[in-house]
C-alpha cells in the first residue's frame, strides 16, 4: 500500500511538468495567431504598399521600413533601384524582392507557408522546409512554382517585342521546384507540370490570344463561353540557368540573415501589437466593403444628397462604391502601383544627384585638407588665407556639399 502515494506523486509531477511545457507553447501560439511577414532589409528609394484601398509610398532612406509587418492581401511594389527582403513568419523563409517588382501577398499560412502572386518583376526565395498542408507558392500569370523547402527564383516579364507574349522563368539554386501551367480560371485546360532541379531553369512562354471585345457585353456578365475563347499556347523549355541570372543574384544576393522567430518581438518591440492592429483594420475594411456591396452602407455623397432633401427625379441606385463616370481614387492608385517604374522619376533623380554631390563634396574636402596639411604644411586656419590647391579643393567641396543638401531637401519637399 505504501507504493500508491509514490505513484500518485509521480503522476502529479508528470502532469505538472506537462502543463508547464504546454502553457508557454499556447501563449506563443496566441501571440502568433495572426500570420504575417515583415521587412528585414531595404535599400534604394521608394517602396509602395497598397492596403485597404489606400496607396502608401515609403522612402527607404528616410522612413523606417525595416521591421514593417505585411499581411495577406497587401500589394507591394519596389521602384527602380529598390530592393527589399521579407521574412515569412513563423519561419526563417526569406524572399528577396528585386527592383521594379509588383506582387500581392495572397496567402500567409500559420507555419511559414504562403502564396505570392506576381504581377511583374523578379524575386528569389530561400524557403525553410514547410508542411505539405502549408506549402510556399509563387504564382505568375502563366505558371505556379510550388516548393516545400528550397532556394529558387521567379521572373515574370512581358516581352517588349510582343506585348501579347508573357514570359515566366523559374530557376533553382538548391533543391527542386515543381512548376505548373496556370490556365485561366474557368477554362478547361489540362495542367502541365515539370520538375526543375538545382542549377536548372524552365522558361514558360504564353502566347495570349486576342479576344475581340463584345459590344453588347455588360460589366456584370459572366465569363465568356470557354468554347468561344481561343486556346492559348503555353511552352515549357528546360535549360541551364542563364549567365545573366547567375550574375544578377551574385551581385544582388541576400544581405540580411533571417531573425529567430522566437526573438522577433525582442528585435522589433511592439511588432506583434502592430500586426494585431493592422489585422483589425483589415477586418473593419472588409466588413465595410461587404456592407457597401450589399447596399447596406451609403457613400458620403449619398448621405449629403439625403440631407439636402429628395430630388425631383431620383436616378436608379447603383451599387455603392461603383463610379460609372470615372475610376475611384483607390482604383487609380491600384493601377498606378501595378505599373512597373523602370526609369527613375525626377524626384528620385534629384535625390540621387544630391547623394552624389554630397559624396563628391566630402571627398574633395578630405582631399583638400590632406593636400593643405601634408603638401603645403598648413597648420592653422590663418594659413588657409594664402590659398593654394588644397584650399581650392576644400572650397569646391563646400560648394558640392551645399548643392547636394539643397537637392536632397528639394526631393523631400517634392513628396
């Protein structure tokens, strides 16, 4: 009988240890209830994010974008000479986004998987192994690359010679990637799939058929009859990775190591609270959109019309949020963010000129000071009054520094 208290004590201690182990896990799961990604590195000029119907542009040199969380549904665009690295939580998966790239974070899973929907541009992903239920995918117009753990790149471009020809390139540095054709939704086309191994790539070329516009078609009509739509031609071509791609990613390699998922809140204090705030804003926005679609919420102009009194002839009510006379501001912003900006804008050119002028001015100041000290033996400010090559270089450097500061200030005011 003396054994029973000992057995009960062992059971009690085992239960206590189990509960103590599960509580921290449950707390961490609660903290990570909202799947998100965040920026761990940025260089260049402008980064645009289209979220909740609003377009916000950030200057990566001025705004603190490192540590900025991103959620499913965000549309992201990098401008010319702008590169960012994004870590997908709660894993060490890092996505390197090249310049002139536009994509949507379509889905973020709970274990590090997700779906990036590419519109235009180039990216590279180092994917930590994820589960089969939560894979990592990159989708372009004509192809889908699905992985569970590898290092690969994805390009989506339009051929300049033929605007009706879209080209997707998927290339693998480590591991394997399954690349599938992406047929248009609703069209009965067979899906092709190829497996791409390390140091290999596949070109997916899609010839988009010209579909003549239907004059009698209404905006809210269903998709066209698949039997009347010309079958598009998709070509898969496997080959070695092109030297241009190898050279590009050797030059633009990953700059930042991924953050330990358990230490993200220590590295970026308040990031989890910010994610919860953004998630709540997203839920409110989606609810407002639903109410407007269902006609349960009137737009501000409708409220003003009701306050002014009934009109003599009330027009037929259109779905709220649809402007038949022109695009809504959010639509214009969305179209703007989808356009690749391959050339630097005047504002960015002014800012770049300011950087070069500042760098050149500082260099001339240092060279002039070295010449005056070592070459001319100047030891005090009174010696500078006698002039010489060192003083001339320092004077020129001061002019360049002043011009650079003025250019930089003008570029910031232009925002």
